[in-house]
């Protein structure tokens, strides 16, 4: 590493220190209620809408034995479903990278998937990436990713799925292995916050 690049690295390391903020239950292995046979929620994650459930009998699974499964074939109205998690101990100004892996059934033609960064408690996203079904592999895992700079202390990571607008709806999506990187060299390679549609 040349001296100017080394100095630049030190300056960046000082400006963007790494914080030990991690997601709870990132691989969805833990249920909210281990004693329940009907509770499909994942511990540490909030949700809205329907048919976005923790599943232990679906395949493929990327890590462990559980995933989050979006039952597109069960959706009866064009409303979104999603999961989210608040991470409190992230200072304002911290660069954040959130990613998760998704896998679709062959022929799943839903509207879109959004991965978002919001402020704690929920807000308009300060960073958003939109993925269409053609961005996702059938039967294999694709990485979905969003990055941005936290405007306030604490962030919310969000995965939102928007179904096909009209029947018939078919197929499903699987999600596994969420990850949040804050500060550090990987994260501060980011550009400014983006609200991006890939379509
Ligand atoms: Ca898992």
C-alpha cells in the first residue's frame, strides 16, 4: 500500500469506525414461541401482511434448518407483506449495508421485492433497492443488498414483497441469512444513499 493510500485508509477508518451492531436471529433459526406448533414468526423480527412465515420444512435452506417463506400462491389481495428488525445502537452518520439471500420457485411472477433501510420504528426509507422477479434465480440463492448512511441513531432493516396485482398468483420466495455491516472498510465504499429501482 503506498503512503498516500495508507493515509487515506487511516482517515476513512477514523471517519467511519466499525460498530458491533448485529442482527438478532439472522438465519431465522429461532421461533418466537418454541412451544407453539402454529406460530410461524421468527424471534427478533416483526412482520406485516400475510403469508410471510418462518418455515422449517421448505427447501432449499441456505444455512441451518429454517428460512422465511413468502407464500405467493396463498396471497389473495395485492397488498405487501414484509419483515423488519430495529437495530438501536447505531450512531447517526454510520454507513450501513444490509443484505439477505432470496430464492424463487420457477415461474414466480410477483410484482417486486424491496430491501430498505429506515430509521428505528419505521419511516420513509433512507435507502431502498428494488428487485424484480427476473433479478432472482429459480431454485438458487441470489443476494439482495441495500446500503446507506443512517440519518438518525438506530435503523430498521426491511424486506417487503409486493405480489402480482391480480390472480392467478403462483410460486413462492424463500429468504435466509440476513446480515448487517456497519462502518468499516466494506461499508464505506458506498456512494450516497440511493432510492433505486432495478427494473
Ligand atoms: Ca436459516
